[in-house]
């Protein structure tokens, strides 16, 4: 099984909603940070990616048909090259809305007391995530609003410049099913577009609570 959809969008751009939507459309399972938390055996792959070591993408994404969110959003260039037939869906949202969501969730995890109660593999993965996000993508602390938004804007510009227009959909989940289904050549489901992973949902995942 090869990836059919690649999602280079930053976390907190509706990636959980997009994951659920892709799975409804038949592109599941879809890889997302939540999947790494569910499958600890994946952590060493992402430690290698963060360290700049080679990995076999077919092993990393074995069993998955799509990928969204960090950590998979980080090596988007390599994935686009490794899976040339895959379509690229770049999830976006207004910059201020993204920053407000990011800073109160992922950005707040660095020193969150919840980390003391997490299993070791989750803390390891969060350290990997901060390496990929803060050091290798933002180039500034996750608390630096200007640096984060600058990196957010650059990701959109880089993807637009690198991926042919026919292969790329820049997508805001508030647009609903129509543009996504048209791009992926799927009929529009007779159910509402999924809306998930509000801040409360995020922290429930982190705390291991039912959601």
C-alpha cells in the first residue's frame, strides 16, 4: 500500500478533521500524530528523521493510504518525491486563528505538567516533535509568535512553489466536502464534514482520557 494523499500542513490547521474526512472518502487509515501515540513502535522512525538519518518510507507508512499533521508533514518534500502519484492536500487556516490554536495546544506542551504523567515513549515523541517543529521548521522558540507565523507562511509558499498546481489542493476545512471531493475525484458523502480536535479534544488525547 502506498500513500495516495500527502498532507504538508502544520498541526492545528484542521488536520484531525481532514484525517477523518480522508478516511470517510476511502483514503484510510490516515497517518497523524495521534497514530504515533497509538503505535509506539513508530517512534524510532521519527527519531531517525529528526536526526537526519535515512528511513524507508514504505516501512514508516506501512498500512497507511494518507498522511496529515506532524510528524509526517515535516518531510513533505521527500514524501512527494517518494510517492509521485500521491496528491497533496495542504491544510491551512487564517494565520491568527492558527497561532491562537497552536500556542494553546502544541506550543503549550513544552512545559506542560501533563508531561510528567505521560508514558516515556510519548515524551520521547514530543521531544522529537519539538525538534522538528521548533528547531528545524520555525528556527525560533515555539512561544515566538512572529517566528512561528513566518514559518507557517513559508510552508504555504514553499508547497505552492514546489508542487504542480494539478497535484495540489490548498484547503481550509471550513470549505467542507466540495473542493476536497472534487480534487480527489470522490462523490460528496451524505453526512456532515467532520469537525474534530478542538482544544479540549487535544488535551484529552494528551492526558489519555476518552474522547
